[in-house]
C-alpha cells in the first residue's frame, strides 16, 4: 500500500503529480487548500495538497479496479475532493450492515443513487484499511513559522519599500525577502535580518569578471549595445588601463561604419595610446585585420549601435562576431546604460542574447540615483557582470563591478 501527499499550484497540478507517481488507479482521498503563512503571506499564492492512495497487493487489486471504473462512470456526479481534512470513519459494524441501514433509512433511493453510495462505501473502506496499515507514515505538517514582532515587521516593510524605490523588480524583492523568514527567531535582531538580506543580494550579483587573458594568442574583445550607451568611451577606458597599468599591447578595430563620428572618436583614443586602428566592413576583413595584430595582447572591436528592433543590423553584427576565426580567444561585452528603463532593457537583452553570449557592462552610473536595474538584468539574463562607468574621464571613471557598493545603495546607504 502507498499513501502520499502531493502539492501543486492548482488542484489539477497536484492531482497530476499524484497520478504520475502512483499511477492512473490512484485514489484521491482529500484535497485541501494551503494558505501561505509567515511574514510574506500577503505576497504569496495558495497551494493545494492532494492526499492520494494506491493499493499494491493483489488482494486489493479488484477493489481498486472496480473503484476506478465506477468513478469514471459517475465522475460528473461525484466529488471525492474535500475542502478540509477527511476524518476516516472506523465502523464498529460491517460494511454490509451499513449498506442495509442506508437502504432502510432511504427506501426511495434510486438505482443510480444506490450505485453512487456503494462506490463511496468502497472508497471509505479502502481508505480505512490504508490508514490502519500505514498509521503515522503520512508526512507531518510543517511547523508554523514564528509570527514576527512589530519591530521586525516594520523593518522588513522598510527594506521592501527601499528596494522597490531603487527599482528592483517586485518579483525579485519578494524572492529575496521571502528567504529571510527562517532567520526571524527569538533573540535575533533586525541587524540579523539586514545582514542576511545584504548577503543574499551580494550572492545574486555574483563575482564580477574582468578580461580573461591567455598567453600566446591575441584576445579579441567585442563591445555591443544600443546607440548612445558609451561603447566607444568604455573601450578607451579599458584599453588605457591595460596599456598603462599592465603594459599590454592593444589595438583597435571599428565596425561602426554607420557613424563617422564614432570612427573619429576611436581614432583619437588610438592616437593618444599610440595604438593601431583599422576599419572593417565584413567578417573576412575582420580576420585579416586581427591577423595583422596577432602580436598584440588585446584587440578591441567597436560595433555599431542599433535599435533592438533593427533585424538587418542585428544580423550584420551576429555574422561579424560569429565569423571570427577559432584561432583567437573571443569575449563579448554587452554595454548598457544604467539610465535605461527596465522594460526597454529586457527587450535589449532578449535581442542581443540571440547574437552571442556576453558579459555585462553598465555605464552612466553618475546619471542615475536608482540601481535596481543592474540586479534585475543580472538575474534576468544570467550573464556575468564585468565593469561599471560613472563619468566621461578616460581612463579614471571605470571600475570592476563593486557588488558591495551597489548593494549598500540598494539598501538605502550612501556609499
């Protein structure tokens, strides 16, 4: 005999899980709604729990088969689900006696109603035997979560409001704060709550990734992203740091032939750094130019910014990046502005992820007071974070993504 409980977001999902594990002959003994408990119950949906049983021994096979067949005949008329816990009767007399008593009390019962009652009696009898056999083997209800104090509740409300004001997506706020319920225990201060939220945010941002240099071959870096996010300036900042601070040999290639000003701007930076620069129009030209710079450590490729709805330009950049010879190490960076609206960022990410895998660079942090979109896009895209920029100064206004600093700002800090 097997009797188990199954949970799902809907009754149908819970019943389907029961049938998948126990088979089509599983008997649904009880269905109940489980209302959310704890601190964030107002933000959670109810779930449904199904208690189902199946008889595995041959002596009950006939009972199960008949019950299943009659259930199918009468499924439009019989509801075996209960809104509250079923108390299985333990009769002091036989099943035959019960049926006889029912017949005597209701002589007017129709043949259909009689069959219906017989089916209910069989299922009651099966449930009774299963319950007697398994006893306490049913899973126990989880222990109730300790109700928060007014101080704790008020503090969490402040955190919730602060994260929303920083434009963290409400879905992610609920997930993060929902996980701290287990830390609300007698003797734990609000500092414990804050510490755990802080740690969870740090973990969600992950470890930022800088350039992955390899010895013996040039490293080709593609910078992609919408128009006006600061790709060219970001290239100049990173190239300057590696040229000046790490004494690496750098070269520049631009595929942004749509804007003359972009080519001129990159040429200025190349002249300042005393680095070569080329213009390419196709993947074949790209490979030829990369071959020319094979003695350099880093080759920075600037691409054209375009609307994420422009399919033609998207195809051109995808062909360019995908056409790089496998002889070279390649990295792609999606450059995004921290000032862009969340909905637009989602569309941009969806577009560029069809071009290539990428790491994330956020620019213009000095032009915004809200930083939630960096967390939103990190979680939405699953991509690694890399650099942030906070001004136009080359090469100073750039740094590796500082998770601790950003988390402090998300939680209302100033540093």
